[in-house]
C-alpha cells in the first residue's frame, strides 16, 4: 500500500554570519548549506496495517508524510501510495488518501459542518447513496448528531475535531495519514478519537500511518512502530518488540504508599513507582513488602513514554 525507496528530502538553507557587513554581503552572495530532512528512507507498509511513525522533533516525520501525500516533492528516491506516485496528485490518488493534522481545519467557519460535508461530496464526486451511507456511519461512530447542524464557530475544539475526522473520511480513503490527531483535545475526546480510528480500520481495512507525541495514541492505535531520527529509520517492528528492545526493565507500582523514596521510587497521585532491571524485581518487591506487608503492588511494562525516551537517549519525542 505504501512503498518508499531511498526517499530523500534535502533543504538548502541560508547561513547567516554575524555582523552588519555579512548581512549586506548576503544580499548578492548568499552562503547556504544542505539539511537532510529525510535521508535515503526505505519503508513498506501493507494494506490494513496500523503504524506509529515516531521520532524526536525534527526527525523528519512530517516531511515524510508530506512527501507521501504529494504536498512535497522528494529531492531523490521514489514513493508510491495505493499504486500512485503522490507528486502527480492524480484524482484517483487524492480519492484514496486523507491527511488529518491536529488543529488544521477544513470546515467552513460560519457554516454548519453538515454543509462542508455536502461540499466535500461534490469535490470528490461521490455518489449520493454512497455519500449518505458513509455520512450515516461516521455520524454514528463519532456521535455527531447533537451538533452537526450548528455553525462550526459555536463548536468546542473536541466537537470540531470529530467533524474534521468525518469530513476527511467521507470519501472512504484507503490510507489515513494522521499527524498529531488528538493534540489539544481533552481526555474524553482523545479516547473517542482513538477508538474511532481503530474501529474505522477494522470496518474498512484502511491503512493507518500515525505520528503523535501522545504515547496513548500510539498504544491504542498502532500495532507496528517505525522510529526515525535524523531522517533515517532506526527501528521497524511490532509494538511489543519495540517495548522489549528499548524498555530495559519492569515497573513496580505501589498504591497508597509514599515513603519509598529511599528505595528509588517516585510518588505521584497516590502511587509510587520505580523501573528496574528484570532480575532486580524480586529483591525490590521483597523490600517493599517487608516495610508494607499489606501494600498493593503491581508489576508492569514501563510506560511507552519511558521506552521512547530510552530509544532516543532522552531527546524530546
């Protein structure tokens, strides 16, 4: 469904030297340097896969998505999506994909979302019966009925985002590119969006490629993780394999106890937690129970945020 071979994007950026004379000279003799946003990337994603495309800021995630959707042309290499070359922007390609970017809207501000939906039907030349079937399904899955006919300017951010998703999916795309789809949303709406994406994938067999800084998005949606750094893929495999490779330990969580700081625990919201190597779990557990025999203790995988931080050596992910 998605194929990238030696995909590369190089930006030529000006180099600004200090001083007034350097600024004047740059008007006719500008010095530049090349920045490799994406560097010879090879990637294959099959039909129906749900992939988390992760990396620190500036790793090349959004640049890659823009090349895969035809918004940017690669400097070299090639890519195909749903059998099409994205840079050609063929109408059949545009009907096969959608790109949802958090807080970037396509809804008409002064009109109800329902009227944007009708406009999109015309833009994608959708059959009226197929359009109504898709709309009814999306209204049900996203619970749009209470506000679909209200002006967009009167909707909350969460309500707008749910309408944005519906507008992006009315043409039943085969490939969903989601760039930070839950950014800025409250917890309840975030959960609704995650559930919806997983259900849409199940019902329609759509391929999903997700970038997000919210690891709950990744854990809820993605089955496979692709890590990119410096424009190059560092890891590509199942989510569980990613946890095993970069998790590096197990997490002990003790509820209702806060005097475990000397054992390496940190406390927050009525629970103390510590991540240790697997062979240290039993010893630490014994020390906790010696001090608090009735403590409620669980052992679990470390949070995905910790795993990602380990994978990128503490860089912001």
